[in-house]
C-alpha cells in the first residue's frame, strides 16, 4: 500500500482539529483511498502553547520554512492565514518544490490564485482550497465537478458566518450591534479583530474565488462594490420587519452581457425567500445556471469541524491520485472578464433619514429625490418620542445606483438631517 506523508503548518484550532481527525481516522482514510496517510510533521508559531492534542517531539519542524525542501513530505497543509508573509512564502515554495498544497486561506487564493494555479500546473501538483470558502459547504467541489457542464450565470449567497450571526441575533433578540459582536467573540464566532468580517473583505475574497470558478475566468479584483454591516442598527432591523423584509449580508457575482458584476453589501430580502431564513453562523450559496436551473447548498460556514471536513476532502482527493487544474480548467483556458461598475445597476431601495421634525423638511427631501430621478413607492414618517425629531423611511421604485449615491450625498448636507442618510438595496432572491 502506498504511504503518503503530510505536514500541517499552523496548529491553532483548525490545525489541531485536523491533526486529531487524521490520527483518529487513519484506518478509515486507508480504506477509502487505499493510501496510508501519515502526519509526519507539524509546525506552529508557538510550539509550547497549550493544546488539546499531544504531538511527539519528533514531528515538530524547527521552522515552517523547511517543509518545502524535505524529501519525505508529499502534501503540505497551510493553515497560517493571510495573503502575505509566511503563508505566501510557504505555499509558493511548496509548489515550486513539487509538493501538493491544501489551504483554507481565502485571502491568499483571492490575491495570488492565478499565479499559484499556473505554478501548480507547471509542477504537476494539486493546489486545493475547498476550505477557503463556506467552511464545510462543498461549494468549490460542486462547481468543479458536480456542475461541470453547466453554464452558470449567477452565484450569490451568505458567505460570512460572523456577519450572518450578528444580523440574526439583532433581529431575533433585539440586541444592538456592539452587544452581539461581543457575544460573537465570546462564542468564538468572531475573531478578536473581526474587521474583515464586518466590513465585507472576507466575503469579497470568497466571491472572487467562486466567480472565477463559476465563470472559468481569471480572478477579477476590479470594480467590486464592498459594504459592511457596522452601520446597521435596531431601527433598520425593525423597519425591515415592518416592511416584510429581513436584512442579510450578501455576496453576489453575475455575468451580464459577458461582463462581470461583483458586489458585497447588506440588503433587504423578502421574509419569504430561502436566503432570508439562513440564520446564525450558517452559510448558503445559490447558483443559477443551465441546465441545473437554481442550485442551493447550505451548511456551517466556519469553525474547526466544518473546516476540517473540507480540508480532509481535499487531502483525500489528492490521495486518489488525480492531478487536476486548481480552477477546474487549465490556466491557459481561463479568460479575462471585464468588470461592470455598480453605478449603472438598477435597484429598488430602502432609504432612511433621521431629521428635525419641522415644516418644509418633507418637501425638501422629495424635491432632492425627484431631481435625482428617484421615484417614491412608499413613505413612512415615524416621530421620535421627543417629537422634535423624526425618522423618514422611503422605499423607492427602481433607480440607478449612481442616482441613489448622489441623492443621499446631497441629503446628508441638508441642515435638517441629523445623521448620515442610510440606504439598503432591495434584492429579489
């Protein structure tokens, strides 16, 4: 029986979970793949940190830098994280030295995936990254294998469990943003520095990877509209309920006339839609294509268990012996796609204005909207308790995004506006 040696570089929660799983399931993996997989080496920033696993001294590398140059390592699992520094150096050097690489690093793949894919093909090794998007949800393998002949036109969904947990808790428990974020950190759903989750950067990296796979294209990093969730408050959550919507943070990639539109932003979706009922830390991805129609998949988006499941799936794929292009088709066949700027896209929108409640305010608002070709479909005026202030809620007919931005910028300069105007696009899913 063939024996394959693996090195796990990065032994935090994910790395420790993977180490324990591979050790416990060595016999099962042997039966499934007819390969004896041995965790030969490990490396971590702090070797002496307390962990739930026991690692023998002989497995520890003196430095992660050594892994690409050790002859009896066949597969390297990179769990360092980040798009630069140690992770980048490890993965590039590993592939150059003909090691298969498995990674959960979406930042690295979204930034250097094209270069790494080309390098992997040149060196006849696999670069696998199922765990980089949606944790235990096998969306990458679904696109690469299950939907291989489909012509995909759109891919979208909830790709960040932290943001989804925060918005779900705000809606279900009427908690404010900061309190929910604190709870998310305490439960381990958010990092100590969760900025990439709440500002949309994490979801941005993931939708770049998925759109590249879905549309057989090179990774497109231009003209992506990215907005986070930190400005959403309990008033917006309750307004959404009143209007028959839920607020969700979506990542969207769509082909329009052979051009690519990519967006990451919070939006309102109908309470009755499938995506509105994906709550907590769950992720969900929806693909529209031909002949599949609409394909949906959901599951745990993060954490040691789901991520370990995805990593092991990639490892076993390598053990079965197939050398496949990282992005499903040869790198030379992947095309460049021009980007569409969101400016000319058309949406129906929710606009919220907190204002001094006095004569002439409403007419000034409607005049500004009319000047910017924004037609009002529905208007609600909610006076605050003091009755000196009011919150004006507007649902617009479909409007150009550029007109929306221009109008809200103009309104923000009005003396009667208390806070910066807010808007959320209404997305039909």
